[in-house]
C-alpha cells in the first residue's frame, strides 16, 4: 500500500477513518470462514473442489495480511485510497473464490456485499459507488460463468435458473440498499457529531466570556489594597519633596496614575462583579443583551415585551450562556434573511414564558419544514442566499446550535412561517417571514430565581 492515489478512488473526503488493524482482523475472520467452508464441503459433503487453486486464492489473502502486519503498525490509520484498495482486493479475492466453488450456487455468495457495506460506512460516496460497481460486475460474472459443484457420485449441485436469477437480483439489490443505507446513516452520524462539537465550542466560548467577569472582579479586589498603599506613599512623598521640584513632579505623576488605575479597576470590578444583580436580570434586559450585536446591522430590530393582565411583574432570567447564545443565534438568523425588520417578542404569565423571533424575509422553505433544526440542512431560501449572504452556505448549523442550547434550558422550539408563501408581495402581512417560538414553563431553571415570589392570580392564555 502506498500513498499514491489512483484515479478510480480519488476522493479524500473521509481520510484516516479506518485503522489497518480493523481490516486485518476482518480479513482473518473471512479467511477462517473460507477455510472452514472448504473443509466442510470437501470432507463432510464429498464435493469435488479444485483444492490447489482454492488454496492459492486463500493463501494470497493470508500473505497480504501477514505483509500488512509486518510492514505497517496495527495502529496505522488508512487513507481513503489505501482503504479502498484493501476492500477492492477483498472483493476480487472473494469473487475468484466463489468462481471456483459454484458461483451463485454457493450459499455464501451473498458475502460479497460485505466490502461494499464497509466502504459505505467508512469511505466516500465516490469510492463506494466504484466498489459497488465492481462487486455487481463480479456477481454478474458469477451468474454467467463458474466452476460447477460436483459430488463424489458425479451429481452436479445447481439451483434452478429462476432461483439463480432471484439470488443474483437479491445480491445486487443488497449491494445497492445496504450500501446506500450504511452511507446515509454514517454520514448523518458524522454530521451530528460535528454539529454537537460546534455547539460545545460555542457554549464553551460563551461560558468563558461569562466567567471572565468574575476573574476581572477578583483582580480588581486583589489589586485594590496595593494601589491604595502606593497612592498613600506617593502622597507622603509629594509633601516631603517640596524642595526638590523634579522628584516632587515624579511623585505627583505616580499619585495621579495610581488614581487612574484605581478608577479603571473599580470600573472593571463593577462590570465583572459576580453578584445576584448581574447573574439575574429582567427578561427584557437579557433579551436585549442577546440581541445587541445584531441591532446595528442595517435591519430594524423591534422589541415587544408584555405579560398578561394579572401578571404584574416581569420575570427575571438568569444570564445562562445557553440562553444568551441560543437566542442570539436565532436573532442573527432572522437579521440575515429579513428584508428590513425583525421583531423580538416576549410574553409571559404564571404558567409559561414565550419568546418569538419574527422576520419579514422569505420564510422557511416548505420542502425543508420537517428538517428545520437539523444540522447541515442545505438551504433556507435559495433565491436570497447568494445575493444577500454570499458567504452563507445554508448548512443549518446556526439553528441547530440555537435549538440544542435552548433545549438545554428546558425550552421547546417550533418553526413556522408568518404567511402563505404563494401570496403576492402586496398581499403579504407585515410579519410575513419565519417565526421561531421558544417556550419555557415558568418553573424552568432559567427562571428559578422567581421561586420565592407569590402567585399573582389565575393564569391567562398567551396569545
């Protein structure tokens, strides 16, 4: 195996996914099964086999395994082309062995599906299609020509032509179906893993920014005493150096700069102080804080906060990184696709808290309605994507991160459109774009600071 990449297997989309040891172990199992099947057929069922040719075919597989184990370390991870060539070898070896042992009359012929399935689960679609084509060609060859299975009595073992055709069709179908299924499932798993990794990185970044405030407050507190000491000593030096103007001016400068440092640290301490008043704030304040990076991006962001008539107090929300970053992603998505306006609405009563993010853009595509919130969705509004967001690839990762983070706070999300997409432009309502609703029960951890407050009456339905 070399690193030179042949033209047939040219994709490096999923490099270094398979360990060499994995394929070696699978090949040893295949060799053991082949030897056991040949011994059973020759000794127990008295079937006349070309033992010499069969031994050569199996022996080549043994030699390749031994060479792979001696030349390369078992922990080596194979590149795309290397793994594809190994699976190609296994496919050809199995095809030759089946040709020597009855072709499709051999009940183990269906095992030719195995290399294709492994390729679909670990390699790129291009390599899998190439390998599936070779496997299908091999199965067709076995259906047309092969060495017959003959018993010691001279009886030829062969299945009826109809069953042989059905077996051929079943193997071809298995290659296509299992290959496509394995590739699809594996691709979705890797996409989900990448999306969850991106979510974790976003949450970690937001958490670090939140924790930074506490660090600043601690630094301001610790530096307060030495700064006060320096200021006191410099003031005494100013009084004692009246007859030395140059040194006195230096002492005055030191005192002034220490005063400035004290003011800066006091300001930083106020901004980063980790007390209850900064950990918890009114819902309106936290929402506006989340939206703040996107309110000056050329779109008008409207805020609307209203509780039911019997809930007089606005709920207080914790400044949880999941809440702030998730809501910020929703607002960013709305601003990206809005024509000119975005509405952020909050409604609450004693039962639940609801936040809506609405834009006046094209809305969610109807054909993607069931997949909104999944990672790597490929489109959101194709007629706007290239013109208005040339750098945006429409992979849906932002919505997935927002949905995942907000659900960690106990929220439920729903995605809708504000208008029928088939209406004319002059018939559309003002809030005609995408609508994202985020709902929490009032007892959610995000609003747990309100637990000490008494209920203020019966609940009304949020509209």
